[in-house]
């Protein structure tokens, strides 16, 4: 089996996995899904984690975003060790600093697009007028200004995913996570979603970490990490093929 990489750089990482391990027990079977994984995510970049279904991408994203705890190792997000936070502090951290875009959109059927985007903002404590202004701005940014009064049932898959992105974006998070954001979409809508994520990293300086097994995304990322069987196997900038010098051994 190929050696796992320890990806690092001289730039300040926005997010670090430090020897993250995760196992699941099902009946008498104990399977390790993440094997002491080390990873630096650079600030302001769109990083793509690619890899086959079942290799641990969603589990890794859930751990890096504080949705799930690791069994061992740590996560440093914006300089904060997540395991050092209590439940309420972690919830507050996630609300203030992170946005998450899910594969299945996770929208509330009864709410209009505008209400979906406003909801976390009012949760964050923003005054009503301010929340509304920011929500409208975000929906306009993803091209949904004219559709903001519609509910999910009246929107296409691509539009629903754009509402979900606007909802995450409106919080102005430093870290934006996206789990297979294009997998429920056709090619054209998938492309639009990727262009938006790319633009968010460029124009807002947001650190975007996207996991996907969709090979079309590779050319749109600043950096691509290939994952297999709970390990990062390669780390490269899409315009250039992986090189031996980029493939460093773990620094024990
Ligand atoms: P990917 O997103 O790359 O498809 P996942 O992270 O969803 O992979 O899953 C990796 C492995 O962990 C799979 O074998 C999956 O069945 C298993 N797994 C994920 N979540 C759980 C869970 N809550 N309980 C048991 N097994 C799980
Ligand atoms: Mg997954």
C-alpha cells in the first residue's frame, strides 16, 4: 500500500488535521475509516478532496468541520483546537466561523429561499433588517435574487443547491465546507455550483474545502488531494501533475 502523505506548507493553514483517526464498529466488525491523517488546508484556497465512494471523504469533512469528533488526533480550525471546546462553544464556533453545504441541500420545505438564508443569521444574533439585507445580497450573488420568494418545491436542483450555498455564504464564514455539492445535479448546474465556490474563495478570501468524487471538479480547484482508503495519497495543483517532491512522507 502507498505511504500516506503529510501535506504541509509554509503558508498559514486555515485548517489542520493532526493525526486524525476514526473507526466505526458495526456488530463485531471494527473498521478504521481514517488512518492517522495529517492535512493542512491553505487559507483562501478552494481545496478539493477527491476519491472513490466509501474512502472516508464525508467522515473527514464532518470531523474537520466539528460535526463529528475524531477518535484520536486533533483538528486545528482557525488556530482553535476543536477538541478543546465544550459542546456549546463548538456550536458557537461552527455558527460564527463555518458554513456547510450538503449533498442533499438540507433546506426546510416550508421556508422561502430568503427565509432559509435569513434563519442562521438571526440565530447568530443579527438584527432583522441586517439579516434581511445580507440574505438578499447572498441570494443575488448566486443569481437567485428574482427567485428568493420561492420555496424548495418550486426550485430546480441547481437552484436549491445555490440557496444552500447562499445560506452558508451569508454567514460570511472563514471556512466553507461542501460535501459532494454537485452529485445531485446535472452537468450544467454542477458547473455553475463549482464556479460559485471558486468565486467565493477568490472574492471573499474564504477557505473552501470541497469533497467530491466528480472528476470534472479537478480543474477548478487550487489544490487537489486524492484520498483512498482513509489516507491522502497525493497532493497537487491541478495545472501540474503530482510530483515526487510534493509526495512527502509523514514526518513521524
Ligand atoms: P465517502 O464520503 O468517501 O463515500 P464515508 O466517509 O461516507 O465515505 O464513509 C467511509 C466508510 O465509513 C464507509 O465504509 C462507510 O460505510 C463507513 N461509515 C461512515 N459513517 C458511518 C457510521 N456512522 N457508522 C458506521 N459506518 C460508517
Ligand atoms: Mg460521502
